[in-house]
C-alpha cells in the first residue's frame, strides 16, 4: 500500500480553526471553557486550539494536559507505557465545560480512561470530545463532538499524526501496520 499523506500542515491548521469555531459556538462563548489534552499530541493540539480560540475571542483559554496511563484497561498488555505529566488548572474543573482533545479517536478506550482520570480532578458541568482524526472501529459507545477529519481505515492500517512541536513536521499519514512500525505511528 505504501504510506500516503492525508493531511498536510495547512489542512491541519484549517481543521483546528474549524474545531475552534465549533467549540465557541456550541459553548455559546468561552466562559467556563477548559481544554484538556491527552498526551502527547492531544496536549499539543489542545494548546493550538486554545491559542486559536484566544485569538478569536480575545480571552485566554486554559489548555491543560491529563495523563491517562494508569487509568487504561490495557496497561498490563502495554508495559512500555510511561506516565506523562498532568497539568490541570489550579482553579480546578468543577462546573467547567471541559473539551478533551486527542489526536486520533479509534477504539474509544483512551477516551474512557481520560473520563476516569478527569473524575479525580473535579466535576465538570459538561465534557466534550475533540479529535483531529476519527478513524472508526469503536469498541465503546464514544463519539467525538468535534472532528477534524473522518478517516475510515482498515484495522491493519496505522494513522500517524506528526506535529511540529514533537516531530518537526505537521502531517497525518496512513500506512500499513508493517510500515507504521518504522515510522513511529500513533494509532
């Protein structure tokens, strides 16, 4: 099959701008809004979306990071997972509208773990989900409220999200599983 690029830098930027506008519209403004990214790339995307929303609204929006490693139901089968730093707002998330941000929505298990981890930090008024890529194949009844791109894919394919802050380039690629191992794929 080879590796093909499905989103380039400009496409990612447009998708994040659209998601940002949708978040503002659905929230009827920015009051009480907190973006919480799932490390690593979800946290980077949350920071980008917060910056876009801040530019649009003129109000700084908190962008935090929430490690879900210890809440995963597959931790025993993935012993190489390393906990990442959690950086939640000092004021907490009680009565806030939290938008969880992840790079790729796949089985739904990472989001389920994020919901469990979020509970330890307070009781938000509402929790929404934003994903740059929704590739389908859900194992749990979870769906994104805001999606950059629906990218139907076979289970044997890998979706790789690369972001400049972490990988030196902005792109989303799809490849066969064998090729993905050499590329450091994310989902």
